[in-house]
C-alpha cells in the first residue's frame, strides 16, 4: 500500500478507557478487534476499502493478537473464508462493496448460509443509493431475505456503530446465522469519537492452534443435509435472531407518543432528524414530536415489536431507501396477522426509488402529516421550500445558464488517457468499433471527449460480454480490463473462455500496478516490496511480467506490451491488432503506473531533495499563445483537466487560446499528441531546474541577455 494509515493503525491499538477519534469505518475496524475476531478477509471497494487497508498495515498489532488478515482476489474468495466459522467456534469478518460484491460472493455465501455457523460470522458491506453509489441500484436486503441472513443497518454514530459490531457477533452465534452489516458512505466517513475497550485476543488463532474438527456430514450443503438446513433456518435461526434483537433492544425508539409515527432504517436516521427539524416536527435538539422506531436490524423484523409500535396509531410512515419496499410489505403482513389496524404510508408518500436525502424526506413528511395529522403541520416545511426555491432561482439568474455537467474523468497525468487518445487516432483511420468496457478507471473513457465503450457487464467481464457481439460485427471487437479486473475475474471468465472458443477479439489490459479505482491496493502483479520507478512516466511494473506470463501460459499467441505514454507505438499496435490475420484472441497490455501513486511517492522525494539543496530537473509543458489556433483538437484528443482556455494576447483575435495550467504533472501526453496527430506546433517543452549549479545559472543569464538583445523591449520566456 502506497498510502500510509499510520494514524489509523495507532487508533486500533487504543486500550480500555482511551478515546478513539476518527472515521466510522476505522471505528468498525477497531470494534472487530474488540470483539475477538480471529480472521478478516475481503475485497476492496468504496466505502469500506479502508477497513482492509488499515488491517493490512496493522500487521504488528494483529500478530500480537494472532489475527489473520487475507486480502482476497475477489468477493467470492472472501465469502468462502466464512466457512471457518461453520466448522470452528471462531469469529470472522469479511468485507466488500455491495450489491455487486454480494452478487459475486453469492455462491460461497449460499453454501455458508445453508449449514449456518457456530462462530460469529460478520459481513461488512458498503452500500449506498443515489449519487453516492457507483454500482447498480439494488439492495443487499433481498439477498439477506432469500438466504435467511440477519441484516443490520445501524444508526451512524460512532459509539453505536461499535456497539452494533460487537452485538453482531453475539447475534450471529445466538442464531447460528451469518450477519450482514450495511454501511453507507456517510457512516463510513463520518468523524466522531467513542471510548475504546481493550482488544481481545481470540481463543483460537494464529497463536493458539486447534485440532482438525471431526467431519460432520450435517454441515455439508448437499442433499439430504440441505433439507434439514432449510428447516433450521425457518424453525430455529430466524426465531433466535428475532429473540436476540428484541431482548437486546437493537432497534430504538425516539420521540413522544402520538397517533401517527414513523419507522426508519437506522442508516438514514440523521436525514430524518434534519427533515423533522426543517418541517417543524422536532425540537431544536432533534427530538421528534412524533414517535419514531429506528430499525437498526432491518431483517428479520420482529413482529411483536412492530405491532406494539403501530397499535393505537392512525398511520405510520415507512422510510425505506431503495426499491422495492421490503420493509413496508413485511410490516403490512405482520400487522395483518396481529390484527392491528394502522394505515401504512411508504413508497406512495416518498419517492419510489433513489436516495432519501433530507429534502426528499421533507416532502414525504409534509404529505404524510397533511393527510393523517394536519394538527402537526406548522407551515415550516413550506417556508423552507420557498427559501430553497428562491435560492435556486437566484443562483440560476446569477449563472445565466445551466451549470455544465461534470461527469467523472481521468486524473491529470493518468496513464490510461493516452491509450484512449491512441484509440481515437486509430478510429480516424479504421472507423469506430464495438467496445465492451469494464469496471474501473478506464470506464471513464465512455464519457467525453473519448466516448469509447458500449456496455459494462460486471467487474472483469468485458471480454466475456463481447463473446456474443463479436460474431455479428463487421469490425473486430475490443474489450477493456484493468489489472485489478483481470485478476478479479477477467482472466478466468474472459481470457480462458476466449482461448478455448477461439474468439476473434482484441483485449486491452491496463496494467498500472494497482487496483486503482478501489484505492490503489497492490495485486499479485505488483512489484515485490512496492518498489516502483521514480522516472517520469516510467512503468510501475516494468520488471514484472505476471500478466504476460499467464497469457502465454493459457495459449494467447498474439500479445504485445506497450508503454501507455508512447501514443505512436500504442496506435500502431492497436491498428495491427485490429487488422492482423492472426486468428483468435489478441491482447495488448498497456503498461504505465497510476499517476496518483507515483505522485504520492514522487512529491515527498522532491521535497526532501529541495530541502537538501540537491539539483532537481523537471519537465514542464506549455502552449505558445502566439501560435495556438484555438481549435481545441488537443482537448478533444486528450481531455486532460490541465488543458484550459484563456484570453488571446493578440487584441485582434477574440477566440480564446488553449493553456496548460499549474496542475500539469508533466506526463507529456499533449506534446506526444502534437507530434503523432500532426496538431499545431504550439506545444513546447522546457526543463525547469531547481537548485541549479553555478555554471547553469551563468548560462541562463547569458541566454536571457542574448534573448533580450535580440528582442528589445520584450521579456523572454526562458
């Protein structure tokens, strides 16, 4: 890991009575250690990546406790680790981004969930709805229901998160069911504090070994045992989970009694509080003026608890983020069985899908109160909405035009950008073709200015998704995958299938040395020890050929490795791949280190050199405004954020000229494009020297004097 989590690791070592201060996801990580966890595994993904990142860097602390940490190649591998808790009384936790991660892990989860567990098994999933999510808008809730897992959605407050994690292990052991802990982005990244407890060394661990458990056919998810497993889920595990939830008051009540109330998922409790205050339905401290049941455990629901809350009320508003309304439907069923007459308002009052931000909740609350409790309506919500509408109108008037869309894009100096620039140049000659895109940074090429990519079918699934398209395309199809996706599933699901079936397609592998889009975690193809070149634009993996080796090992005959910043070579290689008569799969490995990781290492090194008075020479690029035509071809072919516009120095020209701002990292793409694409000659490169030696300073003064003599009255750019 290039990023240091030293502060977070220190927080994990806190003892009883000390105060933890930090992020929610690190608090959850600390709670795992306080709970006596014996093993932790997972696959990185926002917003839970930091859990595994911090655990990996806390090696010394974990060694003292005997805790094993396993960064897994995908979510299925992580889920399979939970089998340890099926056969042994050990507590384990795994983590990934849901819902896509849960889908990948589904096979292993079903096989773990069928026999159940004897040791506490916790699955920490990062899940969000709306703009905060980067995956399909689905819900983990459906998986928990179909597999009879317990699903917790805790109220996001650090002490409560920690208490919930510790309770989750006990709940899992009491019900013999795996427990899923759902965390939204806000819960993972909120700042707060709690009073720590001592970390607990597990009884069975790397330090305290156990004998092999006796073989128990009843634990094997295979008929006839599976028939008994299904009966146990319904007859024992779910009732035991409900008893634990009720007896330990995992769900909470807030507010005064009244004839109308609300039921809310714990994760969106802060949004409801904000909406209640805005709508005049809460005191200044956030205490609701109507009763609220906060469901920190959203599956299974406790029928008696729901009936007690709804009994005597005219109506209840259910605030359940995402589609469909599982809680709303289950609530209606339980109330009908209990004979409780209470109107239920849910998706009809609120939005049918999407994120329940405070503004959305204000609207739903207003409609609910106006219909069922008009006496509670204060007009505060209408006044607030009028203020918001007025502010928006003023902003629109001041802007004079809609704010332009800002889709995600590549970082400045990203090594993947020049590859797509080369692809655009190849398209000019050979025409466009179908591109099966993939999950990862390279998916940003689907946006302007490149607009390359037609579909995304899952992490590492680009080549597999192209299998059905390739046979009916005139042009040879292209599929993309990152090195993270390659190891996640792309190699087996795509490459081996393509080799076996003789698929005539081109696979473009982005080899930047990391699983970059998930936080730049290292891979099996990352250099040993994290040693990477400091040279400008040098490859992160120049000394490593793991991906190329496995491609050769499974029989990929046509394969090329090209450095990403060499636009000319990349364009020639891609054109050859698209036109060669060689049958079967053609693979181009685009090699270049993630610029974020390079800068994290490079900038501190330069700062140390500068402080020590060492000579530093850096390449910088610019555009001569006298020569720039302002046609923006450079922008359309690279899309680099450091390319911007500015006023022309020529008073007779009104067209703005293109400029390179101070954010430029000197990757050289713009200059390379100027040569390869025969763009205007306005690009120039200079070498900026800090702590120059005496001869260099003398030579610079002489050059400035000569330039000044040749151009009197002007300041030379040199």
